[in-house]
C-alpha cells in the first residue's frame, strides 16, 4: 500500500488534486503491468492534510495523518506532502518509524539538511526524499532572473509566515541583495486576514520596481488581487506556491505580469513526455502540472524499492 498525503481541502486543492492524480495514475500503470514482481498489486491510502479551520494545508493534520500511516502495517511508503510546513511536521514521525516519504513538491531545505538532522530525522536514517530541488536553489534562481533578465533594481518582499513562504522569501532576498537589487523591506502577511491594503499602500509610497511574494495560494490570491489594485503595472514574482492551475481563475486580470518559479524541471513540455501528458489528459480530462509527473515518479521510486525487495 502506498500512502498519499496532500491538501485537497482549502486554497491549494486544485493543485493537490492534480498531483494526487499523477500518483494514482502511476499505481494504475504499474498494476496494469502485473504489479510488483508481476504478482503483487499496489493499492493507495489517501489522506488530506488540508483543513477547513486552516483554510489550506495544516501541519497538525499532517502529523495526525503520518501517525495513521505509521500505524498501518500495509503502508510501505508515502508520496507527499505537497507543502514544507506539513513536511516539517511529518518527518520526525516518519523517522521514528523508519517509514519512507517522497515529496513531489515540498522545497524547504531544512528538512533534508544534515544540520537539522536531530530535528527532522532524529532516529538517524534518511527517510525524507524529493523528486524536486529545494528553495536553496529556487529562491536564488528567481533573484538571478529578476536582476539579469528583468533588470529589476528595487523590490519589496512579502511572505505568508509558513515554513515554505518564509524560507523561500529569505533565500530570494539574500541573493537579490548579492545581485545588486535594493530590497526596500520585507513584511509578513497573515493568510487568514482579508485586507492587505495598508501594506500595499506603504509599498507604493516606496516606489519599488517589483514585488516578491513567498507563500501559497490562501494569501497568494489576495496578494495578487490587492497588489494589482494598488500597483497594477509592476512585475510580481513568486515561487512555486504561485505556480497554480487555479491562480488565473481565482485572481482574474491580477494574475497577469506574475513570474513564478518551480522546483522541478519543465518535464511535461518535453517531447519524451508527450504520450504521458496525453494519457493523463485522457484519464482526468485536464492538463497535468509538472508536479503531477514528479508525484508519478515518486510512486515509481517506491515501487522500484519494493521490486528489489521481492527479488531479494
């Protein structure tokens, strides 16, 4: 049994479903070929770490889900989580149980940094793996793009207070300063608040050439809309928390002029992925995102591990 942990409740639901279906398609494909060792069929156990109370992913729920995965003797590994805040909550629990986690999209580098091993893998073994890179690369690369391609000279930074948003915003800010961009300030926005007008009015008075937002959709859609109302013409930059299927619909015209990085290669646009993309679209009647493919690969890594054990 393969566990899947993603936030299908709350602001990031559309992307979580897209990712989930990539993982489920991998299970179907493996079973269609006979399963593990040609005889063991895979099943999935899905858990939602989004809650109505949080309005998005909820680290407390993620921890509860992880405990339930651990308690189920049939779960061999877990694909997920989507978000780094959930990853920080799940990793120590997985470490205590020696249970494998493969994230298709969480990018906070601390979780896999040896410097924080006592916190996130207290039992010692590496149990948290990724099919994407981390914000140690993603944030700085967007800063390089801002300086070298967009020729931005001044910027204001925001984040949504989460583990992912805070981390990527800081990594962007550090590199932006190194590249000669003047960082005019850095504010945090509460995802549950509805009105950021005071912050954007202050930012407008500082006349930045761009805004950078680190965070996910709950605050991100409001940041997009309200920054467009106050500062409609300047570029807005973000990480993969703003790389979302739902942003153009949710933000409308305010989604224009946004630049978003992702932590994986743009594999779904490659010729080698054409058949896979067509299969996904036929199966789910929608386009896949890149992280649907990294989730698909996560399942295949777990399956490969099982295959080796069966052979041994």
